[in-house]
C-alpha cells in the first residue's frame, strides 16, 4: 500500500508516468541551454569515474547496479553546506556523491578535510565532468538502479521524489515467455 502511494505521488509530481520532471522541480539557476544539453544524457548509462578522479579520504564508493546514485557537482565555496543539505533531503538508500572539478581543488580539500557528508571526488583532469556534461554551476544527476541517468538539473526539493522514481529502472526487464 505504501509503495503504491509513493508511486502515485511520484507520478503526480514528476508528470504523468514519464521521466520528465515537472517544470517546478527544475533548477532554474542552471542556464536553460545547459539544462537542455544535459537532458540529452537521460536514458544513457552513467560513465564510470576515470582513474584520474581523486577521492578525498579514500572514500571511493561502490558504483553498481541496484543503488540510486545522486551526483552533485560542487564549487569551491559552499559545497559542504550544499552536500549536507542534500544528504538530509535524500532517503538512506540513495548514494550521494560530491564531484568537484580541479579548479581550486586545494580549497575544497581543506573544506572537506575533517568531515564529509558523503564521498567527494575531485576530477583532476576534467574527464568525468566532460563525460557527464556538467557545467561549473553546481547541479545534479540522478542515476537509477540499472545505472541509467534518469534526471538532471533538479532542485534539492525534487531529489527525494526523483530518487523514489529511480528506485525502479526506467526500462524493466522483459518477462521470460
């Protein structure tokens, strides 16, 4: 019963059964042309982090099927507070990963030296940022349990509903006949 209620709630919030989020859930701080460009990632497999990505505190998370992943890019300032806010908004079953580009990485390392609300990666050469088509403006990508990108550029308030929708793969496996 609870699962059915969640599915109906998510369908209402996300828009009539498709994976296009309601416009009120879109992060308007990300430029429209960037949101449009990133929307082309929806339905594609999430690129794995390259070996050049440096994980702060050696907290490299286990990426794999069966877990919803929220990748949140962060800037040189305010990243820790943003990740803490998002961590509180997400259900426990979601994996939050902070991602920072190499610019001003020393400052980020200092900010996250003591306590990190989630695993934090620094993309030293920008390869993962480019593969994910991330702008320098902080934004997010929600990856479903099958490893497909499901949502991009959502407001923090929409992430809980997006994670609930991403708990089920967009393309369920075909029934054996």
